[in-house]
C-alpha cells in the first residue's frame, strides 16, 4: 500500500545530456468523454522515438470510469502502462499523478509496476527534470501549499466513481460545449501561472532553483510559452470534444 501521504518522495531525476522529452496529460481514459483513441498512435509513436515521456496526470479517470467495476479499471490502467513501457523500452516514462488518478488500489498497483519495469517511475505530486518542473496542475484550483495539496489528494484516495445518471448529465454538458466558457473563465492564464509559481516556490522548486519551464495539465486549457515572472508555462490541453490537445516537446 502507498504510504507517502505523510512524507514526500524525492522527485529529482538524474538525466543524461540533452535527452528528448515529451509531455502529455489529461487523457482521462475510461471516461466516456475521452477522445484519447484519436491520439493513441501519435502518443505511442512519440514514445517509440523519445528518451523520456512525462505522463502529467489524469491519464486515467477512476472517478468517471465507465468500466464494469473499479477493479477492472485498475487492471486496465496497469495493462495500458505496462504495454506502453514494454513496447518502448528505450523511453523512460515519468508518471506524475493527477487527482483523477489518485485512487488507492491504483497506487498500490503502481508500486508493483515500478518494481518490475525499469523504465517507469511514478511521482505523487511533481517531477523535476533539469530546469523543468512537471506537475498535474490541480494546485491552480485555489491557493495551495504542499500540506493543503496533500490533504486534498487524500480525499481522492477512496472516492466512489460517479453513477450513470451523473455521467449522462456530464456528457450532455460536453455535447453542448457548456464546459468551454467555464474552462476559459475560471482558469485564466495569469491566475494559473501565479498559483503554480507560488506553490513551486513554497516547495523549493521556484526560480531560485534554476527553474525555467513548467509543464502542467488539469486545466484542459492549451497554453504554449506563456511567460510569467521569467518562467514559461505550457499546457497541452485535453482530448475532449471542443478542446484543443497536443503532445508537447519539453525543454529541460
């Protein structure tokens, strides 16, 4: 069982010079709203030729899963990761958890996978690769500290998945593009960048540490090279109807 709720894992990964690094997040696999299937070949193609692929959280969605059972969703998630790592042995996969991935049975399975796959490393909150930080981005929802994020994520560990009626209502909102103005209004670039940077400074990963680029997900709002206080912020969006999505080549 994952026991890191009261301690922080080391998130600094030693790297070789000039590796090729890519970032993808918010696939929301198992959710009926995910259009990940449209990008599956592109993601695997990038991984096949990359040194590193950072999976930036909410790769899976246990909260809105349409699988027959929570257990099946965990099995399928583990299979997806294992298949990707085995098919692309020269690529190191860095999996940074998002809130929708933060499911206790899945965390237990991740420890098992990491022990058996030499090219898979997972992180609960962030990964630091050179001058870049990769995090999911749920710190933007409010003014966040490490302790607050720890407590908030703990609430996700045993959340029950939503029912069929809630899923149908959510699907209707997506079909009507009702999510688009919410995304753009509630997650303005400057607000997002300011909150992420405050969090990173609080955990010792701010500009003083040599930080130059931040790659994050969660907001579903695509962002490229947004400059705030000397730091560039990047977000690949999400493969959900009405939203933009891309695989980002990262500078580390």
